[in-house]
């Protein structure tokens, strides 16, 4: 797959000119977070920068990035906002719009992985009771510092910041965790004048999640957040790291009005669970690797890294009968990816089926790694409102208990495609 030939803008460059063109963040949201940080820091609002770090959807290729597969993703006009100013010293002070308490630490402190390795009995960490008692939502800020330190970056400036996410979308399967990690990376880099590339930050956010937090996921989420361009589908080979941007269809003309050809529907089931607290995800990654190891060994390539992307389709077809049932399912998912529909949980399957029947929907799929409840769909822009109402009403009839857990105002959202993470 050829790499994109489009040059990257600086992450600290001219993205601010796009704010008026996009529906998120709105000027009101932007001004509110700047005012909040200015009050925290005793500074003027003109000193406050804002990191815009969008959430992502995955139309095709979910759950195969950790095996080096080819994935597609795009960002949406919802996500994380992190307003910040350099603290003037090494101290970090953070408040959150979603969580109570405050987070304080110093960039002079060397960070150590603090996770419990999910699926095993090994516990890593600094052993500090102060760290253990700290607000857990600060883990991603500390993880960002860990990632930067572990690659030899010396930080002298902390930040004073306020972070918030689009309402009701945390732990919903749109990669809010990766968006948070990327936001802190960009803020620390801006405050310390570290001009790192999107490709470098993909690796840094991988370190946050894989090493610091112990989640064995791939690079789909941070790649989408950092590489996407407004309205484009990002298609990436996670083995070679090569990618390309697929540009959207042309706009449709209605008189003097230019209307977008499609909208994105996000429909929520009421199921939520963060992957860092769910052993199933890491177990699933390990099972994929074990399937790859057995298939490679059977083909005489036992010395190759055990990733399913290193297994030829012909090798899989020849030796798949040697896999025990669980490993066979993992391998089959990788090569067909349609197993995702068959393996989904009840409420998600019903939500998916409702979406397929909704007026104007071109196609739908599960999102959120199968552990939390979101389905996405592409829908004719002119019928998006009608489709959203249909889905909300039908899901309430079919799954009243799950529907009761949702905010009626955000149970089904109509979104547009977004842009990449950036500092404004």
C-alpha cells in the first residue's frame, strides 16, 4: 500500500484557521475552556492553547491492528479538548470536566509502568502509596510523560490544564482513551517546544497504552487520530505502517446549497466498559498470537514473529484444522473479519439489525472492540434525522433495560467526519 504523499502540517501550525469551518469544537466550547484554564492559572485567555483530539470510528478492519492487519478509520467531530498553559516550572496541575479531584505531579519525576498486567498475576508500579491513591484519571497524563521520558526527551515545563470529553461518549467504543493520551502528548510537547511528528506520536501513544497501562492493543486508534484529514478515510497497513488517505465523495448540489453526501450515525447500546479493566481484550490478543505461532510452526516458519499478518492465507487454509476451537475463531476473525457480526453480544446485535433497517442507511457495523456498546452507520445526509429517530424508537422497544441507561439526547448522534489531532 503506498504511503500518503500529502505533506503533514505542523501539529502546532495553521490548523486554527479550520475552527470556523468545523462544527466541533464550537467557538463557545473553545472560549469556555480557555476561560477556565485562565482562571486556574491566573493568566490571560490569550495565553491558553487548546488541544483538539478527536474520537474515531472504524468502518472496516476492527480488531486486527494488533496482528499487523490492514485497517480503515476516520475521525468524527466529537472528542477530547485539553486547554492548557505552560506552568512556568516543572509542576503539572490538571482538572477534569468528567471526573472529580485534581491531578498533581512534576515532570521531574521519572515515571514507571504502574499497570497490573491483565490476564496474569504480575503487578508493576513504583510502589508509592501516593501514586496509588492519586485520581486514576491522571494515569494518561503520567503515561504521556513516561512515553516521552522513555525515548530520551527531557521535559522542564509542566502544564496547568483542564480536560473534557464530548458528553456521554467516554468508554463507548470510540477510542476516547487514545484521544486522551494523544491530547496530553501534544500538550507536553507544545509546552516544551518538542516538534515531534505524527508518526512519532503514534509510537509514543502506543507506549502509553502498551507499556504504561498494560493494554495489548494495536495502533489503529492513535493512527486514525493523528493521521486523519478532514473528511478522509485513513487506510493503514499496521505491519508496514504505510497508509493512504481516501478522499470523500464529491458534494451534492441542491440549487445554491452544497450538501454533504453522507452523515455518520453513532448508536449506543448502554453497554460500557474500559478495556484496561477487562481481561478479555488482552486474552484475545494473546490467543491471536498463539494461533499465529502454531500456524507458523506448522509451515516451518517457527522463527517468525507470531503475528497473524505474518501467516499467509494459504498457510492458514492448509493448517487451520490444527488449531483448537478458540484459536481457530481468533484466526478466522482475522482472515474474514465477518466473524465480528456472529460474535457480538445480544444488545449490540439488535442495535446493529435496527440500524440496517433504518431509512437511508448505507451500511452499519459494531464498534468498541466488542466489549462496549456502540454501532456506527453511514447514512444519506438528507435522511439522517429520520434514521436517528427510527433507531432510538426501535431500540427502546427491543431493549428497554439497556435503553434506560442512555441519555435520550445522546442515545443516537448524527456526526460529520473530523480532522486530525492538533493544537490551537
